[in-house]
C-alpha cells in the first residue's frame, strides 16, 4: 500500500501549541494542565517545540512522570535507543499497521504511551488513534456478545524464520527465562523442532477502564488475525508453515477460527472512529492506552518516531 494524502482530524485530542524552545521544560511547566487534559480526553498533543533526539525525549518522559517500562513479550521489531525509549515498530514503509492497544494480548500492558516525532516522513506515516469505547459501541452486538462469551485465544510462533525469534521477543538467550516468564504471565508454551517456540494465551476481548469504569474494545484481533496479512502473503505462509505455525494468530477462546467477516466488521468500526494528523518535527503525543488504540500509515521518505511506555496494568489487577 502506498502512502496517501489524508485530512487531519484532531477531534477529541487536546492540542497545546508551545512557543518554541525546550520541550522537556515546557512539559514540566505545564505538568498539571497536561495531566488534566489526559484525564479528560485520554490524549494530548504538544507541538511547536524544538526538535531533539532520544536523550531529549527521555527528559520529556521524565517530565511526564513516566517510569519507563521494558518492552517484553514483543510482537514487533524495535530498538531501545536509550533507557526506556524505543523506536516505533520497524516495519517496511509500505506496510500499514492496523489499530491496536499496546500489548493488549499480554498479561500486562502500559497505561500511558508517549510518541515523539524526531523526523517527520515526506508523506503519510501518521499514527492514527481510535476511541476504543466508541469502537465497542459500534461493533455489531452479536460480535460483541460472541467475543464476550467465548473470549480470545492468541497463538504465537517464534523462530520459523518469519516474524520474531523467541530470543528477540523475550529479550533473553535462556529457555529457562522464557519458561519462567510464561509461567508467571499466564502463558502456555511448547518447544517445537528447529528451536521454535509456540505460546498460547486465553484472554478476554473486552475490558473496563480501571479509572473511568467505561467498557472498551481491548484486544489484538484486527492486528493478529490472519486477515491482517495481504491475501497472497497469507496464502503463501499457510502453504509453507501450516495454519497452526503462523507467527501470530487469534481465534475464539475454544480454538474455533474467527471468520474474516467478523474481523471486517470490527475494522469498519475502527475506521469510523479513527483520528489522524500529520506528524510535525518535535510533536509529542501522549495517549491513555486503554482509551485510544493506535496504528501506523504507510509512508514515504525517512520517518523516526520514538516511543516510551509507563504505568503497567496487569490483567489480574
């Protein structure tokens, strides 16, 4: 898919225009105001400050009161460029990343995400976000009830030469470390031939925001489902690997495949509630990860978006 020109839509996002200068100092001076904006809107955008790199963004993260989280049980390739600061997903520029709430497939996830634009792309490359409470209200009632009743089953395969190797996903060279992580995090696991690993997690597809009490659509259905792959790639991977060896897949909790039409209905709800804006160098976007999902457009030119995660929320809590 090629990058397309699109109209900016900042509806629902609190926008603050800064008078230039140091972003970390500006955020520190407006900490209470920005905190209120996040509590009210679930997302705020600060623009107009000087452009910096990873170390400058780390100071911004500190000014936000973040306690940066490590990126564990990874689903995408990215690099840690300084402590607690990562590159955004390093997929080819032509690829679109569907809407998802960060790590909603996992046993724990960040409550807040901060994105910083170090280099804006030539075209495309936005990080669209969607109100997941509105998405839930818009998903067909029969789909919501089925997901509520049956739950979801995430099946992930590491080490097939497609997708992440288990060492990269779990950031360790030790099988014992992986097994301890899985046991502590509610994952079942199986070591396969050729040094491959399969994990399975059963999880609900819906959640209630812990602060607002509002029900939300909270899962990785549209990103992990087979239909997220281009048809020719999906067909080729199944032919080579088999249905049960795809890098990522999501089924109903009982293991029954989820029809493409069901996922298409959910995609439609996301499309109707997605907001996007074109990145400008120096932009800071902070979102509540249980109020807004996010994705990525295809793009042209160089693009460098940095991200940091904070406020871990566990499924048990």
